[in-house]
């Protein structure tokens, strides 16, 4: 009955501290943890984040709040899934088990929660000892498959928490993962819920969102009844809460590097005397010893399978585009490998498909799967010159920092008046009478990140070869990846 109510009913939650006659409140939050159970190691040997540090802080801050008679909430704004292999091997189940132990108050459904399919997400919801919220997702019968909201009380204060998922989910995961689901307009959904449930100015409304900073800002303008937006999706590091109309907006970067802490007094539905801290989870933060030991054990078991070196790198392989002399863009490298392996005239992959750096030294399969966690395969197809133009125009429209921005190999262009100009393929100007053989990944080929034009390609063929498998093969052949100046 508990799980049935969790998924389809309305749950009145009782959290430690709620029965006390106080309106003091502490809210801590994370978002976009993306399977970062283990700490992140950077090139100088320092480590950041990891669930053991999060757990230590949660325990410490909860104890402080209880000692001061504060209501305490620990929130996750979505995208717990899709990251390093220690998480992906369990399809997120290990993450949810640890979040249960940390006594998470609630979590929003993120687009990457669907990456392993709806059945897997259903299993995670069953595992969760906390509400997994999304009010704007409906199935073909217009029913909500996930709990929409939670009603709570802090002293005499009424609190409504509503979960929302980005409307762009059908292009933010493989479309097959969300077949039969619709993602409704978030602003109208939350406004209607607030009204139908009878919440007003004297109540406290929290939107737990996986929408991104821009969409959160728009929602704050359009739905003034929202008092606090705890957001995710855009990986934005917000050092101080941003006030838009009546709403405070917070977000804590990604991958457990930061944890946000908001303390305030809640009176008549309003936050007063707010203080906020964005806590960096550096090596100065202690770890929960029990969780650290279990994470280390899981990592050691994984190392037995995936920790054998397959080659070396002398250069840092970075997500995004290289900015220093001792860096090489992993996305650019992957695009070039796809072009060479398939014999395509040009190739491309999306910036969001590369999730972590590979630092100098031995490179293992674990490193590759951490950097390229998606099970994407290589797809070849033919595009007309007109379609190539449309493809690049859309890429230009996304700007340089979108997850959908393309890493290109074998093709170049300039940006002029917001469009792609002077397009050259293999150094030769685009020929309007020609079709071109191209290579990409199956996520983009299915229209992922909004590349609908690729669904119109001709002679589409999924090779079945994993993108990360191509990188492994390349490293094994190269032996050592050298500095950019040494690349031929």
C-alpha cells in the first residue's frame, strides 16, 4: 500500500522536526549527481564530491537542525542517473540505496532517469523510500505515472512541494525511453495544482524542478505563488539565491561537487532572515566512513573487471572544447575516430555525450566508460547538401555551451548572421548537388538534442558498434595518446 500511495496518491509526510512548534527551516539540496557515487579525482590528485562526503554533511547538518528545533529537508532536483560505471552497472539502484540511507526527503524526476527505460525507473521508484516527483508527466491515458506533489506542515505552516520534469525530455534521452509519455507545460501544471489544492499567499510553495536555470526563471515570472525553486538540469552554480518576483531560485552545480544549504524562518508562507551557503565538497569535508568503505568495495570489484590498462595518455582528454596546450577535446577525438572508422565524409557527436575527463597516465576501460557512459552506437546515413546546411544552422543556434553543440570532424564552417556559412567538407566547399555520407551516434540520429533533420536522412544504418568501443579500439592501437602538437 505504501508504494501504491507513493506513486499514485497524495502523501502527507511527517519528517523529524515537523511536529515541533517552530517555523525555523533548513533545506539542503543537490542536483544532477549523475552517478557520482565515488569522489572525483582531478589531475593534481585532489578529490571532490562523492556520496560519502554528501552523507557526512547530511548527517551533520541534520543533527544541527534537530538540535536547534529546525524543520529539515534534504532535496534532490533530478538526474541521479547516468554517469560512472560504478553507478551505471546497477542502472542507478546503488545510487537510490545510498539516497535511502541519507533519508532523502524528495527527488524530482530528471530526463536521465529514463536512460535505462521506464521499467527500470519504475523499479527505482519502488526501491525509493522517498517520493519521486513529477507533476507534468502523463501517459497515453492522461494519468500521472509518478507522484505529483507532497503536502507537509512545519509548525502551523502549510507546505506544498511539486516536482517538475523538463519538457525537453523526449530529446534529452533516447526517444524510445519515453514512448507513450507526454511532458506537459510546466508553468501551467504547477499553477493549476496550486489553485486546485487551495494554496495561497499564506502558504509555502516549493517547486522541485529539473528544468534548468532559464526555465526556472521564466516560471518564477509566470507563477508568483511559488516561493522557492530548488532546481537542476542546467548544472548552474548559483552561489547566492536569485530572487525573481516572489521566488528564490537555487541550484548546486552537478556531480556532488557542491551542496546548497538554505536556513530561514518561515512565517505566513514567506521566508525571512535567509542565509545561504553553497558548500564545496573538497577534501576538507570528511566522509561517512561506512558509506566510504562500501563505495570503495564497489569500486574495487569494478576495477577487477574494468581496471586493466588499455593504453596511456600524455594529455588531458577533456569534455567540451580544449582551451589549453596540454589538453585534447575528447569530443573532437571521438568524432574523428567515427569518421575514420566508417569512411564517412564527415562525422559529429554531441558535447553532452562526454561526461568526464581522462587524466594523464594509464587509461582503463573504467576511465572510458566514465567519460562516455552512454550506450550509444555509431550510425551512418546520407544527407543532402540542404540537410547539411540545416544541421549546421541548428548547431549554431544552440550556441557553444549546449549539451547538443556538436564536435565536428571533416567539416568546418563559419558563423555569419546566426547561420552556418562557408561550409567546407574535406576542405571542399559544400556542393548543393551532392549527398554526403555522415557518421553520428544513435541518440542524435533519432532526433536527440533536437536534431530532427537527421530523422530525414537516407540509407540510415546503425552499425551496432558502441561509440565507447571505438575509443577503446583507438587507444589500444595508439598505445599512447600524445600532446595535441604531436598529433598528426
